C-alpha cells in the first residue's frame, strides 16, 4: 500500500524529499498499527545476509522439489499417452 502511495505521488509529479518519505512511512505504519523501529537493531548486515541466504536456500530446495515432482507427473502422463498410441497401433496390425 505504501509503494502504491509512492507510485501515485510520482505519477502526479509530486516532489517529496527523503525526510518527508520517512515521516509518511512512520505515519503509514502507525495507521496500520505497526511498530516503528527507533534504532538500527542488533543484527549486523553480515548476519542478516546469512540468514536471508539460508532462508532462500530452503525456499529454493522446496521450489525445485515441487518442479521435479511436476515434471515427473508430466513424464508419467506422456508415457501413458505413448503407451496408449502404441497399444492402438498393435491392435490395428
């Protein structure tokens, strides 16, 4: 929703400075009953990057296994189709 707001401001050629964006974001978060960070946090960039990559690896493995399963099902269906064609050809001979 916030990005939609930002896009709308851009389309309307509204000039907004970074300090204004921060205020708007804080207001938007408060409106949506979200907490606002008032410090940089305790996690270093390196730790955050490592955690993000670990989570991506988990997601990617899951995605690849789903793709492999889909491909196996498609292969099975294609094999069944070919077997039916061959069976029909044998019957005609």
